[in-house]
């Protein structure tokens, strides 16, 4: 590789955008998916296989973390606090991950292998915006 290929590689690297995956389910779907201990181990194995594949392809920017199902929401000038799970939404956010992709179409394609889509939930795919300087 000559010196001319390096700037192109840097350009391609800069062309990548970040997308956050929000992993959503309902409490009932989560209980069903995790069921018996052996079923939970199998589910986790499939999950880790998908994550290892994304990582091997250099797509994971931030592995994220699992989130607890309970929480709070604060709203408005009076800082009204509501405990969760939240009545306005039956979904709970189980966790998140940040991936790199060239566009929303690629980020969507990468998410299509997520085991949650096999019946235990959904993946919300959101572009990460840039903060104004």
C-alpha cells in the first residue's frame, strides 16, 4: 500500500456515523424469553454470538450496558417525578449499544441479526447527533 491509500482510508473512517440501539421488550416477553435456566443460557449464547460478530466486523463503538427495568421520569418546571415502569409505555428498555455504520440503512441491516427480534422484543435504531460547537 502506498501513501496515497492512507488518506482514503482516513476519509472512509470519517464517513462512518454512530447509531444507538435501544433494546426494548415488555416484562411478559422478557419473562418468556428467559424462562428456564437452560433457555436463559441458550438465549444469552445467541446474544453473545451476535455481539461477537458485530465486534469482529469493527462495528461496535460502545458495548453499552443492561438497564434495570425500574426507574423514574422527571418532567416539567415543577420537576414532577414518576416511578416506573411507566404507564404510558408497556415497553421497557433493557439496554443500549452504540454501533458505527455508514448510514441508517447499514445500521438497520446490522440490527437485523439481533436475537431480540426472534420474539422477545424490538430494537430502536437512532442516529447519534453531533453537539453544536
